[in-house]
C-alpha cells in the first residue's frame, strides 16, 4: 500500500492553547507565522521560487550542512496502549458513520500506524466494535458528561469492552457539527482553570476517565470547519489520527504521563511549545497528512528521525525535502534588562535548494523583545545572526520564546525555537 502526502496550513484561531488545557492531547496547532513577519519593523521579504534548475550538473556532491539537533520527546514513564483496541462511537443520524467506521478499520493496521508508533512501542491495533448512540446528538455537552456516557455504556454493555479489557481500549467518540463540546481546563501548567470550546479553541482532544470504578482512555472529535485543502471528513480523520497516536503513546496524560514534553529550565523548545505537548502536536505547523486506501492521517513526530538530522515528522514526504535553520547557543539565554544576545543561525537542507526567507515570530511568554537579522536570506551552509534585545523595563523572571521561521510560502515553512529570559 502506498501513502501519498499532502500539506495544509491550520487556522490561527485554534493556536497556542495547549499549555492551558487539562489534557496533553488537544488537537491545537502551533502558531502559524505570517508570511515574512518579523518581531521588528523590518519590511517583509519576498517569498522565493523554490526551483533548483539553476544548479549545474557538474556541481560537487551535495552535503547537508551541520546543524543543532532537534527536540527529543521524553518518556515520562507512564503507561501506553501497545496495541490500541479502538471502539468507534457516533450518534444516530450521523451521515459519516460508515466512513468513520471504515477509517478505524484501516488505521489500526495501516502503514501510517507502523511508521508513527513503532519506535514508541506501539504496534498494530484492532477494532473492538462500533456503537451508534440514540439521536439526536446534544447541542452542548461537557467533558464530564462524555466520560459518564462512556462509563455508563461500558457498565451496561451497550458500549463494548475489548476482549483484552480496558488496558488497550481507546473509545473514540465523534460529534456532529451541531454539537459544541465544553472542556474545562484545570491549569496543569500553572494557569487558572478555564472553559474552552470546540472549534473555537480546540478541534479534538484525548483524555483519561476515572469514573464508575473504571479507568480508560478516550478521544473526542467534534466536526470542525477544515483548513484548506482538506475536506470536512478528511479533517475529522486528520484530528482522529492525531488523537489516536497521542492516546496510544500517552493515554493517561495527567495522572500517568508517558510520551510528552515537560518544562526544562535550559531547553528553549519546552518554553516555546509549553508543557504536556505530545508527538502529533509537534507536526501541525504546517500540518501535513498522508493518504492511504481512501483515508487520511496526520504525520507525527519521530525521535529517531529528529536525531538523524532530517525531517522529524513521519511518514517522510519525499516530495517536500526538509530545510531550515538551527540556532546556537541551543539553551535558554538569560539576558539583563536593556541588554542583547546574539544567536548564530546555521542553514541546512536535505537537497540543493534556492534561498528561503528568515523571520521571527513570538511563540510563548510575556517578555516583549525586539529582534534583528544580519540577513533574511538563507541556504544550506549559510549563516546569519539573530540579535534579541530585552527592553530596559523588563520584569525579572520573564521569558520570550521565539520561533525562527524559515519560509518559502504561507504553507511551506519550518520553525526553530529560541528562548530569552530575564534573571
């Protein structure tokens, strides 16, 4: 079976709320940078042609330039679902039911799952049944109510328990566009609790339930407007695949953390992306997905691919060779108010390429900084300097996490994280 790859940019309205959520598993894309934007008043640079026809046939062998290593997602030691047993749950009248059940049958034994799960100990799964709940679906429902519906169904037998029990069970419940899901944050990263709404702040999530004497993992997929070029059904499958691999690698993200990031005082990536970020979250900017047997699934972060120095998201897309910059120093830099720090940027690409454009975009933190580049054009083996200046009135103990953007078009870009903090 051959998987074809596509890419899509996600809307900004559902960006950058992961750190405030109850769950390490909401499908909330990382920020989408404006084309050519910079944190200073530097004018936008034009986006460039990506062709390579100008390279001479007798050029020396291409060598990928040295660069800093990518982030590694750590295993916090918690449980996983080595062979997820998926139960698909829809409401009566949902015209997508047959397509979603077919999607579940495909994905549990797909090349996609083998590519994204093997290194984390996740193998082929199974379908453990499907359920149609009596309609119509509610217009509003809370996460607590969803947990109770699932638990009641398991207890009374209307929702099947997989033959292997609940240890590998993943209950995947889909809601139609008419339903708004209310998810209450508990501020696991130090933020105050807040209510967040489907298709406004998040497009899907996975979590853990501990109710009616049961403990199980589940995922919730509202029907949200899709980003182009995905269709509405494709986007539901993209978000479902996102939650499936995250639930398999981190099924109890609050009480028994497994594969997810956790803040480090020295790692700029963890300040940039927040705590509780999981493997699929890291491949949503730009969002890319694979096609197979009439279905689609999102690419996901691979520690192995990241360590090898190439594209860190798998399955690998041969039609979109990776390019970008890394930054040195590679640790959080502590800078006094009114002072500056310089990062050395190293450009690299997997194949010969024309120049791309550099810019900087704020990702996280409350520290307002200014930035300037020695050049905004980059290529494999090129270098540049990014100067970050902290305002003189900056408060102590504040951070500015920035994304260094390497970009060729609004839908073709890469990010690298740096972080500046005041003592």
